[in-house]
């Protein structure tokens, strides 16, 4: 493998690690920009505002919003890691305040949820959880395929298929709806109806919500028994 002149003088493993981080940083930036451009949004805040105003469809707009936020947070973490490694190789570690800021998690990382989810729900899973740049793919016994996205404990979207049925449980902004009342999360059912979301609790840790949903879907893929 030919290394860029920037990596000359570095040990091969150090150079490879930096090159891989730089490549990942580029991919994250490009993927985020493509997601936002697809909806004509300059940034995540503009996309969310467009969803709330109805000028962008709630779905897949909200999934795109969460994906863009996840890619942005991951991009910042990778950039900080790249800076730390580069300075350390040059004998100039980060100042204490910068190191503390860079070590603080910007979000609940997908990787930090995938492994404990498998440990907690292994008996409900058909395959290991797949970790993508912007989502987790969870394969649940009975043929349920779940895509999980979140930006924080109050902002999430769980979309799954079971045979021909497709459902989505999320916290996207919606117009006032008497059927939903004050519910902060709602469920899109296969018949097109939207009802207050069962199982998950906005504000709860993502791992707890995802574990509860996986177990519920393993028992009842349409969640009919969980809806009043």
C-alpha cells in the first residue's frame, strides 16, 4: 500500500491507523452531506424544522435527521481521535481541557448498545446485531428485521418489517392529533393508523428502550397486544 507523504517517517501500523481514520472522516462527512442534500436541508436543524412544518415528509425525513446527527457526532469523535493521535506522535499531547472535552461522549454510541443488547436479548435474536454508520440492524426471531436510530434518549426511530407488514415507532414532530394526545412517541401501524407508542419511554436510555422493544417484537411483531 502506498502512503501519502504526510505519513512518511511513521511506523507502518501508526501510519495505517491514521490513514484509516482520515478515510473514515471523509466518508462520514460525505454521507451526512448526501443525506441532508436529499431533503434540500443545510443542516440537521433545518431538516427537523422542515419535517415539523410538513414541507418534508415525516418518513423517511426523520430517519434521515437522526442519521445525519449520528454521522455528525461520530465525525466529531473521529476528528478528535485523529487530532489526539497526531499530536501524540509529534510528542505534543492535548492540553488537559481539550483532552477532557474530547473524551466526553457526544451521543450514546451505536457500538456501546450493540454488544450489551446481544448479551441481554441473545435468545431473541436470529443473527448478531449489525452496526452501520448511522443505525443498528437487529434480526429478531420470527422474521422481524429492525432498524434502530437515535440521536439522544428523546429522539429515536425504530422501523421494522415482518413479512409484508412495515411499522415505525418514533418521536418525530407531528401536527396536533387528538388521537395521540400528549404522547411524545407514536406508532405507525400497517393499516396507516397512528397511535400512541407502546413499549418505549422517551427519555429512557436507548439500550433500555431497544431491549424492551426487541423482547416485545419477539413475542408480538405487530405490537397489537401492547396497544389499548
